[in-house]
C-alpha cells in the first residue's frame, strides 16, 4: 500500500521522525519520533493545510511516497473519546506514543479532517521497518487552498 507525506523539500528524505519528535503531534508526545503520512496524496495536502499558516507555506515542498506492508498495519481497537479535539488531546498523544514505544511499525488512525479516511504513523524506531520511501516529487502548493 502507498502512503503520502507533504513536507519541506529539505526534510523529504528524513526517515528519523525528527519533526514530530521535536514538536509532537496529535498522536505523539515531544521526544517520540514518528513520521505522519496519509492514505492519499489529497488527504496529505489537506492535513498539511490545516497545520500550516498561509504566511508560512514554504516555497519548496515535496511529496514523499512510501510503501508500507499491509500485514504490518496496526488498527487500534478503541480510540479515546476526545481523539479529534482541537488542540490535540493528551489522551491521543498517550495512545500513539505508547504504541510507538511498543515497537509497532505502522499505526492506522482516522483523519480529523476526514474521519472516514486514514493517516498512517510510521515508526522510525521500530525494528525491521515495515515501510520504505519509494520516491520524492517536487510539490507546488496551490495557494487557493488557503485563501
């Protein structure tokens, strides 16, 4: 299965999860590395869009395409009741960080933007990685999305 990530071009090949480790995210605490991806390129654009201020959209973006092993995808059975709250609740960060610490390679979670679609958390710390970077393409962000 292919999953997608929009990022600054300078970080497109980074497979260490440094950005999420430094700043945290909906599903991880600071100091817990993670690579956030989406189940489609269009969802990756929407996820990126809700997390960036229009004044800070960088000129050089890339779309990274990953391949993940379907059998390695973990689907949490229960999510915290407030998982979609804004800002991201501690309960979601606790769940994701716990799974990442448990060496789960790929975790499927619903998107807050489109709950019927999924984001995939890639664990750069997992032994025997169940994902690989296939390609990185230049991505031109259409500013009409944010206007």
